[in-house]
C-alpha cells in the first residue's frame, strides 16, 4: 500500500509540469552512451513514448559518431578530425549517410515502435527538411604574419533553413519524428551536419518549449567540479572566458544560446547515462543537468 501511495504522489507532483507542457514541442538530441547501452536505449524509448502519451510532442535528432567509426574501421579507413569535426570526403559521406540513415535511424524507430509508439525515420534530405551549405572553417591564427587559412572539411555542412512542413504533417497524425543529421544542399548533395546544430535549428523553427541535449557528462560544472544547475544566457561569455565552460562543452552551450535567441523556451544539457534522464530533467523541480535560460 505504501509503495502505491508513493507512486501516486509522484504522479500528482508531475501534474503541473504535464499541464505546462501539454501540446508543446520538445526537441531531443539523442547521442552518447544512451545510444549504446541496451537498458538505456529501452529507457529512452519508454521516456519518449510516455511524453507522447501525455500530450507532449517529442522530436528526436540523433547522432552516431561511434557507429560510423566502427564501420570505417571495417573498411580500414582512419577517421580524421579538425577542430573536433569529421573530415568528410565523398567516400566517408556515403558511409555517414548509410550508417546514420540506414542503420542507426531505423534501430531507434524500431525500438520506439516495439515499445508501442508510432515513430517515423527521416533524414534532412526527406522533404528538404534540413537545407544546408558547405561549412566554412578557418584555421586558428598563428601570429601577425600568418592569417587564418581556409580549411576544407569536405561535405561537412551547416543548416541554412529548416522546412517544418513534413514534421507538422507527422505531428497531426501523432507520429514521433526521428531525424538523422544529414542535410541537403542546393546542388542536391548530402552534407554531414553536427547533430546538436540540427537539433537546435529544428527547435528554433518549431518554436519548441525545450531543447534537450543528451551527453556523457552531468552538465556544466564550476571550478570546484560542482554541477551548475542553471545558467543565464548573459553569463555564458563570462563562463567561457573564465574557462569554466571549455572544450567540447563550448559548442553545446553556444548551440543552446542560439536556440534561445531564436525563441526556444529553455535548453538543457543532460547526462544521458542517467536512467530516465529526460523525465527527471523536465518533471522534477531540481532536474539533473544544466538548464540554460534566457
């Protein structure tokens, strides 16, 4: 009996959040260890399904870097990175698209459907969902006499436009979109795009209430290693200059900032290794990660 009462209290405590989020869109970037561990994968599918059943519209954008690397290793191709971004020639792009769209995407869709959901897999090329152009990257300056040089990353792209029509159609039919971060250029060619950036752009276009980035760290930590639960948008530059936010966390935080500037309600950086991380972040007052607010 006591266990049942505790469960009932949890449901009642969730009611204000359910009321607030009902009918709203939440964009989730799915990546990291949560995509590898079998139990976490199932928990993720159940979390997304629960969100849908209580009236939230989840939109999933997934990564797949480790899966791509494993396939390249089988082809005896060594991955190459510059400033944290994968150099993507024509052959690598074929592998990226095959793995992300043909394998990883379908596995996520299949798992959600197996758990009782209605998921549909897409890439940014479907319905011109994610339109892109070649990413321009410059080397870091090495002195007065050596200005930055243009770096060619191959078919690495950046988002120029999101066409939400196909997502609106799926939402009307109660489907859950699962999107691989492959964009399409004006020439019709595919571009490899960072999944965080795709998630941020889609969240902005859909006027999402929340953007959630699942990672393999607890969130942003201060100089003493303590989790920072909330960061205001106007604090970000100071935290970067003070090297509190550094390394791979910088592009994630900047992605959140761009989403907020475009009208997204809140952005969250959450540890996807935590069981039911999404539900804990959005349905509890304290959350478990770092929220970034305007």
